[in-house]
C-alpha cells in the first residue's frame, strides 16, 4: 500500500467542466452536479474537513453495502481503512487541512457478499469549497493480472517450482531479524543439491526427457519437504535455481540434525528409479547442507557456503550429502588467498631459502644440501612448501617461483665455495616440478643460471618425484637427458612410494635415489618395540640395486644414531634428517661445512 501526492483538481471539477463545455450558454446548476454525482460508475463521496461523509453516490454504497444516505455522517477513514498505516493516515490529515493537494493509496476492502476487493482510493479538494472528494476505483482485475504475471515471472516453467528470483526474495526475507520475533528459533537451513550425470541424460535421450526428469525430481523434493512439514507455518521453499540445481530452504530450523535428516530423505528419494514415458532412469544427487543462526547471515554468505559444500560433496565422490565445515572452509579460503597472492609475492621478495645438509654416512661429512623454500607471508607468517607448492603447480606460478629458487640456490652454493676454498665444495639439491619442464625451458634456464653464477654443473642436483620421473616421456625425458649430459645430477625423490617401475628406471638419466622416509622410520629402535626385519631387507635390496645401476642412495628422515648405523651397514651412501640438522639459514650451513654434524 502506498500514498502519493498529486496536482490539484477533482472528479467534481471534471463534472462541472464537462457540463459547461456542452452547454456554454446555460450555467450548470447544483442539481446537475448532483445528478452526475449519483449516476457516476466511479464510487465517490463528499467528505467534510472533519473527516465525515457529507454525501455518497450509489456506486460507493454498492461497493461498501447499504444505501447512500446510510453512509452520510460516517467517518471516511473507517470506510476505506485509511488508518491502517501511519504514513497514509498522516497524509490524509494533511489533505483534510488543505496542506496537501492529493492522496492516492491502495486498499483491500470487504465486499458485502464476502469477497475482498482491491481498490485505489483517491482524495482531493473540491474547488471553491472546504470539502474533499473521495473516489474509490475497483482494481481487482488489474491486481489479478499483476499477480498472474508475477507468478509466471517468479516460477520455473518446466517444474512449476519457485525460480531463482523468488528463492532469493524469500531467503532475504527469512534472514531479516523481524521474521523471528514471533517465537521462532532464529535459525535457517539450506539443502543445495545438484543431479549427478544430468548432462548425460540430456545428451543421450534429449532435452524433452531431461525436462520430464527435472519435473519428476521436483515432485519428489516437494513431497520430501511436505512430509517433514518444515517451516514455522508448516511451509518451506523448494526451488529450482537453474539447470539441474535445486534448493530446499528451511526457516526456523531446529539444528543440524534436522537438515541432515532432510538431506538423507532427499538423497534416498532421488535415487529411486524414475519411469518417464517408457524410459526407466536412475540418477543420484550431491547435496550441500548448511545450517546456522539467521542473525548475522547474509543471503550471499549462505549461498557461498552452500555452493562450497556442494562442491565438496561432488569432490568426495558424488551421490552423498556433505555438511558445511567451517574449518575446511577456512582452509579453502586460505588456499584461495595464497593462490591470489603467490605470483606477486615472488616479485615482492617474500620467499627465502633454508638448507638441510646431506651427510656422508661413512665419514659424517656434509656432501651437499637440499634447498627448501619458505614463504614469509605478511598475513599467515612463515609457510613451508607443503602449504603452497601444490597451489603453485596448479596455477602455473611454479615456473616463476622455481626459476627464483634455482638461481638463489646456485648463487648460494657458489658463495660457500668461494668463501671456504679449503673445504670440498658441496652440491645443492633443488626440487623441480614436472610442470616446470613442460611450461618453461628448464634446460635453458639451468644453463643460463650456471653460467651466471659460475657453479659447476656437477654441484647442482635436481630432484623430481618418483611418479613424475617414471611417467616421463617425450619432452620431459629429453629435458632430463639434456641436463644429465650437461653434468647436472638427477635425483628421484621419495623413491619407493610411486610406480617403482624398475625396468623403466634403467632407461632414465638418473644418478641418485632418495629413499622415502617411511622405510627409514622402520629402522628406529624404541623401548618395548622390535624393528621389522622386512624394512631392512627392502632397503638393502634397493641400495644394492641402485649401486648395480651406478646410482647413489640418500635416505631421508634419519632421526636417530641407530637408524644411521643400520643404513650405513646396508651400504646407504648419504643421510638427511633431524639427526644432523633441520633446514637452517645459509650462515649455519657454512659452519657445518668441513665438520661432522650430528656426530
């Protein structure tokens, strides 16, 4: 309902003007005006400054019930419900006082036969008098048409369910705090679902069958919601948001368990086979479930949480429901934040390298170091490679970061060599992702960096994971071969956990195997426990195989002297782990060169 002010003029003015135009020589009499007033189809009444009806025509009497004379003396505001809201009442008073030209508002009135009538009420001054003319127009047909158009606009033509626009309208209204002032729970829940494999139905059976399937799914979702009777008025909202996505909104939810029960019911209902005009189809759904306090929740925030949770359900294997997990979402948000800032972080110099020594198991001397990158993030602090390397490989920034790591490590290795000329030079080992081989000229980068730093190729070792190296073919294999021919050492990291294709190993340009720490951990002697002899047998066999192929072996995760002794006994060449040192700054490595760390 609304109230607006307009220009001067009235129905009485129009009547008087009409009569004057038709009979310009004969002035219209008050009787003429009265006759026109009574005969008019528009419901009207003359209202005094005190707000009481002076006279009403038959149209108004027919609309409200009774005779025209019976309306005289009644309060106009009561007849057309002008006191229903403060804004309209205030505007009405201003019109009566002559301070406002006109008032127009919409009111729903009770017809004498019992049905409701939507009307447009207009009040305006009668020229030359202190009175006000009230007119009431029946706009029920217009309102019905608007309602039908709105229904078409706000509902999906295929399933007849509320569409995305109506869903968000209802969701926004449900999140308003005023919606929960009548003893509700103040909570809201949402099941956001997507049909698994719906595209295949459209592609193979056609969109007509696909539409029938959507309609059948909509009916089952509605039945599930009706069965549980969700909502403070027994209502709920099942909507089609687009494509094969549906949403079930639960207002005044009682907690997570209620939403989980609904999700289970929906999942079971959707998985029941569908019979569609001779076609028997079986589909499943993935459902994201979110339940929380309505206060402080926005429609956008709730839908983002639901969309994320639906993605988890898909990623976890489909045909399941998944509950929103704030911790998992925080990890996702952190990951997204890291991804968006990783590339510029290289340019801003937020990365640094630490080095972990690779120690000769026989002599205890430092033979080399592994370069490990750290990200000094301005928001999250110091981050280890497991927090961001996977992200860098996914978005391609590993190429830029890897080039920086390679250049920094080679310069540092050369600096140790220059500053400590009396000690045997140590090699530096740098991890390389396969994407660096595919998306950049790794061979050219290595050659350029070695020439720039003056580091001998034999003092550079490149580490690739076993799964990456064993699957190498074409360009990656050619690049590894070119690097090996250049004199660069190639090492397989985490050996024993991937393909372990020994026949393929013999054809790769590899010079070092790094045994995964899971083998070495089995070497540990602990109080009350006995080491597994199979671990030592496997490691010994791998060491002997590597030596037969002309390869050296480095054991990772060496933490105790006992482990080191057993590795030394089976012929392992070098060890790496906390027994000798954690990854440290280059200044501390300089102190270890020429000594026996961990001795």
